[in-house]
């Protein structure tokens, strides 16, 4: 892989939408909905973040050892179907991360 550009995630296909993306609930519809899920405890979120970060560091180390020219990942908006309008505006503008430099 020396000198190559590496893409680590496939860009998901997003089907064309012809229906509205939102629906305003009536008071009766809101009353009939179950209570919202609670947010995961902070410890769970931190553990998930640490595990993801550890995996990312292992991938970085491997790519550096292989001598890749660049590591390219799609932007968050590209990976989350029908994300918020701000993220949706970024669709098609993937982010590229240059391979990290080795520390001296």
C-alpha cells in the first residue's frame, strides 16, 4: 500500500426521496407516543468513545507502517442517512485526513 490513497469506508447509497422528510404530529399523535428513550449513561458513552478511538489508532498505526500517502474517510454527513440540514448541506464534500506524521 506504499504511496497509495486509502479509503476506509464505503459511501452508502442514498435513494432519491420524493416524500417529505418530516411530519408535524397532532396533539393526539403526540399523546399516543411512548415516552422517549433515556440517554445512555455517560460511562457507556465514554467507553464506546474510547473503544472507537483505540480502533482508530490501530488503523492509523497500520497505515503508517504500510507507508500510505493518505487516509481518506467520508464526512459524517455522508455516513448518516438523512442527517440534519446543516450536515445535509455538506453531502458530497467528504473530508480527507492526511496520514499522520511520525513523531521524532
